[in-house]
C-alpha cells in the first residue's frame, strides 16, 4: 500500500517565478510531496490547468489582488466551461492589507461573493485569502453553503468560529508564534499545510518545503511525522480528491 504524500494545498507556480519548473517538480516528487497549484486570474488559471499531472492538482478563481477591473460575467463563463478540470475554486477572498479604499474593497467583495456562489453551485471547495479581513471573510462564508480552506490563516482568536463553521485551516511555511498556537489548538482533522510558493520562505519557496510544516505539527503535537502526513493527507484528499 502506497503511503500518502505530503500535500502542499496552496502554491503558485507562475512562469516568472519558476523558469526551472521541471527541476522544482522533481524535487517535490523526491520529497514525497503533491500539491494544489492555485490560479488567481485568467492567465494563471489557464496555466495551472496546463500543469495538471500526477501529484499536481489545479484550483481556479479570481484573487482579491486581481479583482479590480475584471469582467466578472466573462470570468464566470470561462470558469463554467473549465471548472471540471479543477479540484477547487481559488485563490479567492479579501485583502484589506494591500487595499484600503472603499471602491477597491467593494469590488473585492463583489468578486468574492460571486466566486463563493460558484463554489456552492459546483460543489467545489474554496481556497480563501483573508489578510486583515478574516472576520469579513467568515461573515461572507456564513451566507454560502460551501466548504472552505482558509489559507495562511494565523488568527488564533477566531479559531473556534472557523471550526464551528466546519472550515479547514491551512498552516504556512512562515514561522511565527501564531502558527504554534494554532497547531496546539487545532485538531489534526482540521489541519492542512501549504507553502504559498513562491512566498513565505527565506528566498524563493517551493512545494518541497511543505514538509517543514508537517515537521512542526508533529513536534508541537508530540506525534510521529508519518501520523501527521497520513491524517493531514486524508484531510486534503477529502477536499480535493486523491493525489
């Protein structure tokens, strides 16, 4: 029986960041890692669908960083045609760290709600960005019947609200005290792990580095790494399908 992979449930593999993508994927495979490559706009959504292969799944959506000026009707039509090739709707969400005007945030909200509605319609899980807008994201999720993964979520004071709503939390390669607090309080059946490549690392991040998050979960929980790999891998498979 083959062992489960370490799953990087959220990474970006854009061409500008990975001219050596073949080598990156080889290192990922050697480390026993599989990944969900997330799009964020039409160009990157098309790219992640082309990248699909054994060990690489694709998520498609419009991110808050790409919401301004988007033709929402056109994007929804494209998603309708291509969604069966994706395992999730993402990256979508809100970002109040980089965007401050009411106009910008209003457009983000419009796109986010449309993406959540599409996730609900298709039954796909949503991979969600919520920087400095965690409360607003959870409020929006309450209005839709869809499963969600809150990516790079580092707000321990909202953990009970997330768990009550039935959503998963994806722990990043970024090391900080909030991540340790979350590991201590989260049951293993609600944990996912991610790199958010190419970000959240000293230098360029890549999917193989997700094993460092599994290591940290095992250390803090006081369990074997293989147990974390299998349980977190099962969480990922339940959401995204087998790798």
